[in-house]
C-alpha cells in the first residue's frame, strides 16, 4: 500500500477515535479520578467546607463503623438476590422465545420484554409502590402484601432490570445450533442431560453477561429503595445522604469506592466466563 493512502487512513481513524476517547478520558475517567482524590479530603467541622488535606479518616470510618458494614452487606446481598431471581425468570422465558415460539410470537415476546425499557423509571417504581402498598391492589386481590421494605425493593429492582437479563440469555439460546441438540438426542442423551452438558455451557456466558447489568444496576440504585424500601437503607441512599443531607462530599466519595471496587471485581470474575464478549 502506498504511504500516502496509509497516512490518510490513519488520519481518518484518528479523527474518528479521538473525540470519543477524549470524552472517555476527560469526562468519565477524570470524574472518577476526582472522586477518588476527594475521598482523601475532609470537611471542616464548623463550616462544613471541604479541606483539601490528605487523610485516611474517611476510609477508617467506612471500615470500622458498623452502620456502613451492615449497609454494604445488605446492598451486595440485594444485588446478588436480584441477579439470581432475574436469571431464574429469564432462562425459561428466553428458552421458549428462542427455541419454541413461532416467529410471530417471538417478535411479540421480544417487544413485550423490551417495551418497559421505554417507560420512565420513576413511573415504574411508583407503580410498584402503589401495587405493594398495604392497602393496594395486591392486598385486595390476595389478602397479602409485603408492604414497603427489603422484599419490595428486591421485587421492584427485579422488575426494572429483568429485560437486561432476558435479552442476552435469549441471544445466547439463539446461538445454540439445533443440529447439536438433535445430535445429542440421537446419541441417546435425555433432555436433562442435553440441557446440562450441551446447552448450559453455551448459554452460561449470556447469563453472566446479563448478570453484569443486573448486579451493577442494583448495586448503585438508590431511587427504587427510596420509593418502596421504607426504612431500608442501601449504599446508594447512604452516599446520597452524606452528599446532600450531611454535606460531606469526602465521606460520600469514600463510600462510593465500595460499589466501584465491587463492580470492578465482578467484571474481572465475569471476564473468565466469556461474558464480556456477550455484552
């Protein structure tokens, strides 16, 4: 290839890549860097102003105060529970959509799964608040409602993030060759054996990919728990309280490191499953 066209191709590639990379470095990574740096600052106890002196007091409080430890465990537990429930609901639905539904029904189900994503987050959360109210429709119809609290938070978050699990699992099932399943059956394997030894390993990366969304979104959510959580507190609420109510930006930044580390650790773990190739 002549040198001139090669230089033009490199210039065109640089022209396309520089703006998004600059945005990533300056806006995204830059804000994370400011967040991490501010976690080492402190606030003036009298004026509430941020004092830019390096200290580890915020991290010491995060590690030693029981309220933060309990909230962290609760938040991770909610994120894991939501992820597991989403997977349990998504796998049979995605299997039916990919392998058993007619083309028309498949389109209908895909639209049904993705349509809630177009609705406002707040509308959906407040709809569940009304539904789960002790005097709401669920109580009228069944005589029981969990009310507001941890269960309501898990139910609401599961509803909100379920499409993010269904779509990658559906795509994973679609990539399973029918001929491979038929060959397993012809060789005498039962349906359960085929699912366990043939289908499950091929679909698991899709489940892992969906779990990245459900886990990270649940870990950082603070609006749904505010609406339906009652007295339940998750890390997002505590961080919001430190930032807005207590006016303690350094402490809020130190607490924000917890979900950041958890998500990075989860991504590293999921990378080994091939999930990032299915995102």
